[in-house]
C-alpha cells in the first residue's frame, strides 16, 4: 500500500508548486504547526514534487512518483524520531537499514501512524547518516531531498561537534541539487542554530470538509469503528493525527496536569509527584508528559497574554524554558524522578 493521498493544504501546496516552477524554493525549509495536521505528509508531497520530472509534477505515475509513494526512492531520505540504537557510532548503512524498516511499517499503514513516544529521538548517528548522503550524487533523480520529521527531537550534538557543524552547514549551504525539509510541532524547542538557517512556513489545521475527505480514505476506516464521523471531526480539531494516539495523548496530558498542579502546591506534594514518575524504565512516558506540559503551559501563556496579564504570560514563558531544559536532561538518560523533582522545584519558584 502506498502513502495515502495528501488531504488539504491546497493554498500552501499551490504556493510551493509555484516556487518550484520559478526556481525560487528555499533550499532549507521548516514546516511548523500543531501536531497531527499532516506536516510530514506535506513534506513528502513536496519531495515527490521535486523528484518527479513530468510537466504536471507530481504526476503520481512515473517511476520517481511510484518509488516516492512507496517510500523506496533512493534520493528521498525520510527520518523521524526512533528508539536509540544504543551504538553511538552506528554506521550510516546500519542507520539507513533501521529507517528502511520503520518507513516500510509506516507505508504499510498508508502513512497513518501514532506520534513516536518520548523515548524516541533523532540521535547523532542519524545526523551523520544525513550528512554522509548529502555529499553523494543522486542515485536516480536529478536531485536529493531530505525530510526530517519532528525536528525538535534532535538530540543536542555537543558530544559530536563535528557532526553538528556538518549538519548546520547542510542546512545553510546545501548542494545545488539538494533540498532539506524539516517539520516541527514545537518550533520553539528547536535549536536556535537550526531555526536561523531555515525558512519557516506555517501549516494550518484541516477544515471540516477536508477532515471528512480524510475520514473517507480506506486507510482511515478503522477510526470509524470507534466513533461517528462528526464525533471524530470534533475530537481531531483539524489534526487527523490526533485520532491515532488520542488515548496516549490524553494520558500524557493528565500526567502533565498533575505535574503542573504539584508545582503550585507544597514541597511534600512535589516529592510525591516526582517519585511517581518512576525510574529509568519509565522515561518514554515521562518524556510524553513533558511534551504535554509544554502544551499546557503554552495554552495558559496564550490565554494570559490575550487577557492582558503580562506577569502571568512572562511566568509561563519562563516555565516553558524550564520544561525544555528538563527535556534535554531526560534525553541524557537522567532518572525521571530526579528530573521531575528539579523541574517542579524550579516551576514552584517561577509560577505565581
């Protein structure tokens, strides 16, 4: 089964198509917007558009299009958060093999998949693989396209400065036959050095008619066994991906709410909630809770700003920075209990 058709984003697609035709498309692009609205699928559409050599690209029928839709085009390199391979020096070929298997699993589901859990990331060996492929000539098409999904999950490269600098150079000065497309639902969590080297484009949630079109796809049939079309549209809020991991996202938000509540209570409450985060084996769920905590704080900060409460908005912004620091600690394999205690202690001081 190839990728399901891209639904929606017609205005942005038309703009991108025009830029490709005129030769004005940026070489390094960042698609931002809420989680689950199809940013990676849009990036893969753009990759197909760039690889297809037909006059009406993407034609959907040529060899380039078929391979792109099947996830097997040798000049389309799609990476996204994956569980750690453990070997920090994994060879590019081994990393590519891991991604080939993961992409095949996504394609088998029509390109509909739940968001990777908090233990997954874009690790240094992934960066090295991308850089190694960037200096190679295209294997089949006239160009190469790199799609980096959930780029905010890129693990800081401090332990491998050479790899970090090489990736930044790839963003800043890609070869003439290379396009790099990043996607992120939390662009504020991206490394500043990355944000400064890409052209950001905002992707909007789907409208009601587009959601109905999505739910009519054969690959979405399983979702209709859970609820009616109208109920699913209401639940998704324009983000089809939200329907694929609704249960885990709800659990993460509940856990995030408990963290936020503890930060404004007594120190004894902080101890108990921090201890409940579990040891190292619970790192994936804890990271998901931190992602949800960022969402909660963002919602509160936006509400405070809209109501003119500048002090609360500023406190919320400081709190989000503290959560981002905690995410980095979690990525470095720190114990969730310790990370949670440090975070809650600092949040109790930052929030009124």
